[in-house]
C-alpha cells in the first residue's frame, strides 16, 4: 500500500525534507499542499536550474519570467502580454475539457497582467491521424479549444498542427494567448499590505481538478487512460464576464494584486502571491463559494475549478470591488487577509487546519540538476547518408505525396472551426505569422509558434536553435521585427538520463539562438513526464514569438500576388535531408542530422527581409520549412490572392535534384516582387551578404520547374495548380 506522501506525488526524500523543514510531520491538508506545490508542474524542480540559462533581459522587456505572463513595450504607451501554456495530460484523458480549460487558463494568465486578451494560438501534436483514437483526440481538442475561444470572442489567429507516431499515447496541447494593455496599467500577483482583504471571485469551487497539478507531473498509465477526475470543466460564459470585471477592477486604485486560480487552485495562487510580496496569507475555506456540499478543507484548497480569480484589495475599498463584481453577476467572497507573519494559515471557521511557512512551500521546493546521457538511438540515426537512397522515379508524384502529408497539407479544415474574423486581424491562420492591428495607431503585432519535434529528436541542440530561428523568420516574413518569445518545453520523464539530456540540450540551443538574435525569453511553461507506457514524445520545445510592425501597411503574407512577378530565393540550399519530411513520408525514415542553424546568416537574412518589407519591395515572403523549397513554392501558389496561382521556374543548382527540391536547410525565404524592384533587392542582399537567386516567375495556372545544366529538356515538375490544390486540400 502506498504511503501517504506517495499518494500526493512526493518522493520519500522530499517527504523527509518537509518533516525537517517543519520540525514535525504535516497533517493531511498540509501534505496535500506540499504535494501540489512541489509537483513538477508548479515548482519546475527538474527544469528550474536549466531555465536560468535563458536570456530574459531586453530594452523592451517590462516583465520577464516569474509572473503570470511576460510583457513587452511596443511604444506609444502600449504593451503586449503573452505566454504559452500546456494542457497535455488533461487533453489526453478528456480532450474536449482538457483543451477548453487550457484556453481558459492561459487567458486568465494574460488577464492577471492587466491586459485584454486579443489573440489565441494553438500548438498541437498528435499521433498517426489514420488511428481512430487519434482522430477522436483531434476532434475533441479542436472542438474544446474552438468552443471556448469562440464564446470568449478572442480570435484564434494561428498555431501549428503536427503528427508523428511518438505522440500517439500522449498528445501535446499548448495554447498561447496575447493581450494588449497600457504600459502603465501593468498588474502583478502580489499579496502585499498586512490587513488587506483577500477576495475570491468568478466560478464557484467544486471537486473538479483536485490534484490536477500532480497528475500533470506523472507519466500516463496507458493510451486513452488516466484520472478524468483531475480534469476540470470549463464555463466560457463565466470567463467572458470575468474578463470584463477584471479589466474594470484594474482601472480602480482598489487592487493591490491579482492572480488566476490555475494549477493547484487556491493553494498556488495564495502562496505565490504572498511569496512575491514577502508576506503571509490567512484564508478561511468555510467562506469560499461552493457548488458542491460537504467539501473538506483539503478539497477546497486543491480544487482546480475554472474561471476563478484571487484579488488582494486595499483595506477600506472592499465596496468598490464588490460593486463591480455584483454588476458583472459574479460570485465572490472575502475569504481572508494578508498577514505580516510569512505563513500560509488555512482555517475552517475558527479551527486552524494548516499552518505552513510560505518559504518552505515556495522557496524550499526541491531543485534537481541531473546528469544527462546522450540517447543510444542517435548512433544509428547519424549513420544515414542521402547517398543510401534511390532517386525518385517521378518528381511530380513525390511532390504530390508530400503535399498530402498531414504535416504539410492545408489545415483549413481545422482552423475553420475557430473564429478568427475580427476588424483588427489583418492576417489570420494559414500564413507564416498572424498580423493584428493595434487600434488607434499605425502599429501592428505579428505572432507565431514553431518547433520541429523530429529535428529535436535527432539533435535537440540544433532543434532548439531552429525553433527560435524559424519563429523569428516567420515574423520577418510578415514584415515584423521579433521582440521576445515564450517557450513551451514538452518532454518525457526527466528522471531518465536520456530525456534530461534532450531537455538540457534543447534549452542550450534556445538560449544560444536567443542570445545571438537578441530575442529575450519573457515567459513560458514546462511540461514533463509526457510518456505513455514508457514511450516518450519527441522533445518538443515550442517557441511562441511576438514581433512589431511600426506601420501595419508594411505587412506581408506568404501567397503570391501577381502573374509575372519574379520569384527569388534568399539564402542558400544545402544537402541537408536529415530529419526531413521527405525522408519520413517517402522513405519512412526518421534519421540523419537535421539542418544546421547558421545564426550569423539568420541575422543577415532576417535584416534583409525586414529592410525589403519596409521599403515595400516585396509582394510576398514565405519561410522555407517542412518539405523544402518545392513545398514552400506550392504553398505560396495555393495561398495566392485572390485565387491560386502557378509558377514557371528555371534555375541552376549544384546539388542533387532531391536535395535541391526537398532539403530543409535553414535560413531561406522565398519572396516575390515586381521585376523593377529586383535591382534594389540585389543591392540590399549584397549589403547584408545574403545569397540571392532568381528562380522564375509567378504564372497563372501551372507549376513548371526546370533545373538548368542537367541536360534534361522537359520540366522535372509539371503540374496543374488544380492538381496541387486537390492534393494539398484547399479550396
């Protein structure tokens, strides 16, 4: 029979440390509090030491890691708050509610900073889409995220959807939210001022989600199984009221600090707010509004019921807060006060049911620095060379096969479930980055998320760098200067040396890219133990990034615009097929070394693209990514406006044809432009020392590709746009 400390997810050593800190054994409520607060999900005990390696400072950073979300200055007295958060385990067990509450939780994080949520992105990973269980997971997750976001009226403007067998038992559901605020309206989660009252408001507290943080810090037992009682249920109608009430509250001078009740519920919010302020907090759980009878103090403190906020109010100004909450028809109660003694004191009426030092709960949480070991599978994976593969018999069919791959095919069938139509949304899903206009200004922000899990599986250091580089490239393809990023680190069990090695290498790669590209990390989330039956997901460090356009009229999209425009490749293709979609789809291989990231080359390429966008030389720009050059070109053809277009290409290459077409070399952008702008683009390319190659022209209805100096007169690719569209799955 499991010991009590095992039941709350603690190790024997951790329990012994708790006894030593307290000088006594904890009671049931206290043990439950330590169980959730010392879980990986809440205290990052296996990742905290690694996260300190991230660069977090920058001239635009107003709030970095340590608060509910990061905040960056975008000028004109305005700021943007943003963060990414995972809801992986809940979504594996209850896809609809897991995804829905993931949206609700990240929205409240943004709200806690004083920002109005203006955009959502979803970064999703699933197993083989042909698997019936995977199909159910996709449908449930998409429906849950869409329904919740649509009711809130916050547009879902972008994200990713990828598939691989490694995610079969453990899908990844990461949600990013972006909010807009006045720079001087920045709010924080502080329980300051002894004697100030503490108010909980929003949804009533029930038994849903108890031990959700602990559940998210364990491996799943088996495919489609788990603790459904650990998954809370979302009520977006309540959250919609909560948004307006919070934003109104924060315009008053009554609020000292505010935080949402997310993972670990009332426990984490109260302890974290007190810890930041160096105070204590006293709560009476008997006063907490409930929707279930007979709840124990243990259940009230650990409940993860949704749509709840905790606010510390200036003493004497309770009536100001109460009037606003009543007007927005939200349940609320004064449940305690800030105290000078730095303890968490939990009462039930007059009885004290828990008394713990805040420092012991928060600051003394365990922190592990493990020894990583390179996984043995990499030895065999690195033995691959492209020379081992037969040349495609028919490049037309190979291209069509790639276009039909679930990782490349159009995601319109998924994002059509989401409401992304809004007056401020200039570019929605389906381009490299979404673009959102800032009302009352000429400014716009661009937002994106990116990572290639296969790259990270084969080389987590290069994969981490590539995630940062590609996210930044996505933004400059939209005409935006990258400002800062949020990271969602999704990995397996860190207690296994090979998994810890993946995590450490990925963090190093992200850190290196951030330093070189001068893009700070301002917020993020760590989700470990993403394993089912001992099988870990691909290491998947998702990078969400925000960029700024000073003039929204400078924004670009990936689709071609005009027949006759020149098509130009910026950057250089190399013989890099390792980890490519071509290998996976056409040869069933996940092998080789993924593309190398040249950070100096990235800086130059991105500076060139931004300069060209600001001079309005370009009609489109599209980052070369999964599938390589040909897939990038087809995507620009099929997302052309107002209707799909083709291209006539004829260019030279010193590489083998298969690498020319399908290698996924980093640091490349395909642009289109009027011929009269070419000379100026060439001048800029020379200035930034970026390779430039004219590939051909935009054409009306066919894609034809010839490689010069191959001795082959007929085009290697000759397909109607309608055929490409049919395989890709668009219009």
